[in-house]
């Protein structure tokens, strides 16, 4: 959306709903979904709802035909309540409580990941005959968020675990991996796919017929206007390697989260206070790191701030509304001279912002989400 059109929309929605406000563009959601399907036509997307579990967004992806990646019983129940079918859900947390596994079975969700032997025993006890994918540890070099520190079996254990799954009466369906969030290093995918293909071949030698490949998420987006990430090129390499290494009848799925919802979000805030400190302008916004700017802490994000005001720019600090000094969003922004009531907004912030916010810390609410 062009800047003038976007700022006109921001003014009208801020006037209607007040701030803080998270605007989610349906056009952008549609565009990201279509782009994924076009670039990776044989890969089934399972939207990772942890990126943004707002019911309006989930309901929209249900209408587009997406499947869903859930990591807890609560996420599972949410997507089911919004129209998702059980066979379009993967329980993609390798560590699950027995209660949550039983609940998954009750609701017909039987596709799950694991990365250790004790987890297999839990699944076998509570969801017999479940389809399981062994998640392996792969390189996360160059990714914004490292996801192999906490999860993933060593690759030399994968076939043993799959054989154990079969012995326990489960269906060893295939292999899953995750190259890390916001992965701009396509070699992570190339190496992971090569390793996974070796596991497929070795499994076949042991009488296991694997039929499913989960390439996880990590697909990057342009967080800032100055970035030039070409998803088509990354997807082209992934597509080439999958076709080279795997049988065409293998079912391939993915778990895009940031890629689907990140570009759709625009966070709109208001200046609620200002001062001059440390020889620069200091602005307090009605949203901060405890709420929708939580990505500065949990997602290593450096946002690009825009003010709906023109004029000479000065070095400025932006802080949130809470009484904690930790609630400082940025200490080095170039912004025009702002007054109380002026609007400051950030684009491409639809993922992991409101999702990881602390509910009502210090009594300040998170942004209201509105689909536009």
C-alpha cells in the first residue's frame, strides 16, 4: 500500500478505534498465502498460529483453505472452534503433556512431532496409532531466532526413534526440521533436506516407508523498506532440492508463521508524553515492549518507525507507557519534532508482536486488532 493511502487509513482507523491499534491487511494476508502457493505449489502450508493467534486472522486462513500448526491444546481448541478440521492440524510441539495428547486424540488430531524416546511412550499411551514425525536438529546459521537449541533429535538417532515408534504401535510418517525463524540463509534448507533424504533412505532399508516431509517455517520477510529479500529465489532452491532428493509421491508440508502474517500488520501508536533528555527528544508512546513492541525483546526486531508528521528529523528516543525503565523501545530514531497526540506507526509487525505481549502489564492494554 502506498504511503499516502496507508497514512489516510491509519488516521481514519485511529479516529474510529483510538490507539494503540494493530491493523491487519486482508489484502496482505491473501498476497502472502498466494505467493507461498505459487512459489511452492506442492507444499501444504500449515499456518503456525503462534505468530499471531488472533481469531480474525485464523478464520481468514480457514477460508483460504490453510492447515494449521499448533503447539498446545489451547491453540488446537482455538483453531477447531474457528472452523479448522482435525485432519488439517499438526500438533507440532515435540514436548507435550499427557493431558494435551489425550485431548488431541479426543478431537481427532493425530499428526504429531517428537524428538525423544520418552515422548513416544507418552504418545503411544495416550493417542495410539498416531502419525508421528521425528524432528531433527539442523543448522540455524544466519536465522534471526535459533530454534535448534531447545528442540531436535540428533540425526544419528532419527531412524532408531522411527523404528521405536513402529514398535509402540504408532505410524512413523516422516521427518520434520526447522531452520530457524527469519532464515535468510538458504543453505540451511539445502543441508537439512540432504540430511533428511539420507534418513528417508536409511529408514527404507529398515523396512520403514516414510511418506511425509515437514520443512518447518523460517521463510523470511522484508521487515524494513530497505531490505531486499527475494522469497521466490529461496523457494526456487527449496523446490529444486525437494524434487531432486525425494520421491514425487512424498507429502510435503511447511509451517509458515511470520511469512504469512508479518507483512500484514501495521501498529499505530500515539505520543502520550514528551521531554528532552540526554540532549535529544524523548517520546512516550501508548504501546511498549511489554505489549506490541515485545518483538524487540523476544524476536530481536529492530523496527522502522514512521511519524505522520513532516519536517526536519532529530535523534529521538521512544519509550512505552509503563513505569519500568526497561520499557524503552529505541534510543536512536530519526523523527520530526512530535507533540502529544501525534501518531507513530510501524509496518510489517503482524508477527510475534501482540502474540508475545504481556496481558495488561501495569494496567496498559495491548493494541486492538482490526482487519482492514
